[in-house]
C-alpha cells in the first residue's frame, strides 16, 4: 500500500518503541530514503525481548497527542508596512503524553516497557497513522506482516520515556499517562509499501 | 454513485462475500420480505441519519435485526452478534479516495410484533462515509 489517500478515522493508529540494543542510529549525511531504511531496520520484529530489529508496541492507547513539530509563529514588524510579517521561530519541543487504558502488567518493573520508564536511554519511537488494521506492525514490505498491508503513514523520532502515572478510576477503566520527551526532529512521513 | 448508494454498496460487500455466505446465516436487506421458512435470519438497515464532514460525506448507523427461534434463550443471537463483529467492527472500505468506516457495535433486545415465534435483537454499529470534494 501507500500513504493514506482518503479522509478517515485513524482507528488502528499505533505507537511503537525500538528495543534494538544498538540504540539510535547515526543518520548524519543520509538522504530521506536512506534515513527511512535505517529507521525501518529497527522495526522488523515485534517482540518483548530486546534484539536486533525488535520493537514493542504501546497497546491500549486511549488518546494520542498531536504528532509533529508545533508552530511558534513570530510576528516581525516591518518599517513602513501596514502589516507585520511572520516567521516560524524555533518551536518548543511538544509535550508528548499518551493516555492509556492501564494494564499494569505491561508497565511493571521487569517488563520491557516498564523498565524503559525513567531509565534515561534514548530510543527510536514510531507513530503510525492507520485507518485500517494491518496484519502486523513491522516497517517492512513483507506480505502479511507489516504496515504495508494497508494504507499507512508513519513518523519516527528519538526520545525517552520519562514518567508514568496511573489514575485509578472507581467506575471506569483505570487510566495511565505516559510522558515522553523528544530529542530530535520528526522524520517522515514515510510509508511502507507492500511487496505485491 | 452518490454517497448513499456507495455506502450501501460498501456495507453490502461484507454480506456478499464468500466468507459471510459460508456462515449460512440468511441475510436480507430492509424493505424486503424474508423467506418464512428461515429458522433464523438477519435483516440489515442502513440509516444515514447525520451529516458528514463535508457535502459528500454522511454518517449513521447500520442496524442489523437478528431473528432467532423464540423461547430458547439468547445464546444464538449473541453468537450471531459475535460473528457480525468479526465481519464489521473496525472495517474500512476505501476506493478512489472514498472511504466507509465501521466502528464499534452494541446489541439490545427488542420486541417482535411481526412474529412472536422469533426473538428479535438489534445489533447496531455506527458508520462514517467520507467522500472528497
């Protein structure tokens, strides 16, 4: 498939985190296509055991934040003109908070995701916008296993998981807020195409 | 095709598929007289009752009436509802930039004034049809 070419709800959107022991790749000097290849290589196999090309999905997401670089529009007065001009100044890094329906076992000490909280390690994150359910979530062209099974658009960035807060609910599902810090630009949007 | 017919075609595509017909559940559209010999059947009504995000979009509910033999409990109706979930919940149909999406379902009991020998439950699932202009 290719990028999403229609209006729709991103019902199957996904957040995944690389667990590749190599950490974040060196992207210096790479063009767009090479950057995508280097980052795609980190999302080849969904598993809880850190290994080359492995990643973990953050499941049970209740609400995603806005993805991407936020604007910081600065008005610049121009002498003699009726209206000022505008430029895009350096934007504050966006706060990235995920609201989850809490499954404490996924975030327990000793669990892959739980151990990431506050460990200070930079990782590669991937957000995939998906209107349809793929057979799998790999950034690959392998038929029946990857995002390429359906129309998809995804982004990468480097960051850390810094905080985890659980909110008990007495009459609803318990919720959890995961706060991430962002330490790079956003790479993408990319798309995975199906081998067929 | 306009937004109403396209929506109907997308949704009926589910029930025309080989995998659905293999379930052997008699399936009728609304405003159609079912075969009286069917012990159980479903009847599908597409209700495009709300405006969409633009002039070529529409939103609404797909209502599936599930008729099963009366006085035998609800299990069979629930099984059919679960089967419907497999075919409908979260499904998208997109072609040429036009997209119909089905969301999550609910089920409720209802009376059956047409035929008291059959129990009637209503399975409903919201849909959104998105066109581009």
